[in-house]
C-alpha cells in the first residue's frame, strides 16, 4: 500500500497548525498584571518606590493608570510614605496624587515607598494588564522651572498577588472627594444655623421643595447685613448725640476751654463714625 508523500506532509502540516492555534488560544486566555499571573477574584498590590535623589524635592504630581474594565481599585487601600501630606483623587482608570512641602521638602536620598495601592481582578479581566506610574511634575527647591529627569533618581515597581490585608502605609493620604463633601456639609451647617434649625430639618425642608441653600444664604446674608447696617447707624447717631451733649456741657461749665474740648470731641466722633462705616462696608462685602 502506497502512501502519498504529499498527503502525509499535508496531514502533518495540518496537525502542526492545529497545535499552534491551540497554543495561541491558551496564551490569549492567560491573565497577568505587570507579568504576574493572576485570576479573577485575586487582589493585586502595586507599589512604586523611589530613591537616589541628591536633594530634597519641593513638590510632585503623578498619576497611576490601570484598566478599569479589568481591575477595580480597592477603596482606602492607597497609602504613602515619602509624601506624607499627599492629596489624591480617584477616577476610573486613573488615580491622581500630588504633594508639596515648601518648608522642608521630601528627602528621597534613600529608597522608600512613594505610593502603594491594591486592586481586585474582575471576572471579565483578560490579557496582559499593566499598572503604570507617571510623574506629571516633580521638581526640587533649586530648580523649580524644570522637572527632575528620570536619570536623577532610581525607581522600582513591585507587584504582589493576594498579599493585601489592610492599608499598613504610614500615611493614607487625603481624599480630594472627602474635602469637597466636607465643604458641602459645612455650607449646609451654616445655612441651617442661619435659619435657626438643625441640619436634618434643614435638609428635609430642602428635599421637599423648601428654600434652597443659595436662597437661604442670600436671605440670611441680606438680613444680617441690614441688621448690621441699622445697628451701625444707630451707634453712629448715638455717638454724634453724645458728642453734641458733651460739647454743650463743656461750653456751659468751662467757657475758656470749650473751643479746644469741642474740637477734640468732634474729631473723636467723626473718627468713630468713619471706623464704624468701614466695618459696615467690610461686613456688607463679605456677606454679598
């Protein structure tokens, strides 16, 4: 029985192609983060370290980029060491942070952790994923005009899998979102105080179509300015009246000294009126 060489070669070639296709498919299904093999549900901790900077840094701003469709940032996991007063802001796919110290700066002569945070691998994650760290700006006291070149420091990225338990960083940073919420809360507290009610009642009245925060603030400010102006006007009139009485009394009891005392009293009254006027105008401008 003859076996065709051509047919045999074609069959072998087909088998080889099938094996290569299977290997490629397997490779496509592989999942990794910065070269570390992971699977859905794993936690991935990313750490950026830095050192070798010859002089203190004055300020730095950077962002960490990741695939938000495959990785989910674990809230509260971010931490800092070198930048102990860093402020950060989380957005899908990017986490921004910045730090500045114009007094002492940041000493990074020795290597230390700059930022560390963790992610959860999502079920739909696939492929070779990357978490990257990029400086927007970074400069020293002696050169504020130019960013520190990469050649002026040593950087290291560390990725570990399923090592996250809690944020054990020296400093957890300041969430910019929380500051905005605090500002809104403070405005609500102020408006409620001006209305003479508590915060819960004020918010309830707003949610049911009550006076808005801006309207309340405007009305309260107007009322406060009006009351302050009236009070100042009454005080000015009272001061002028007292000055007039004092001048009359001085003239009747001591004719020889009446002129000098009268001048002093009038000057004092005018000065007091000017001071009160300045205070009133300052209050009105602040309230408006």
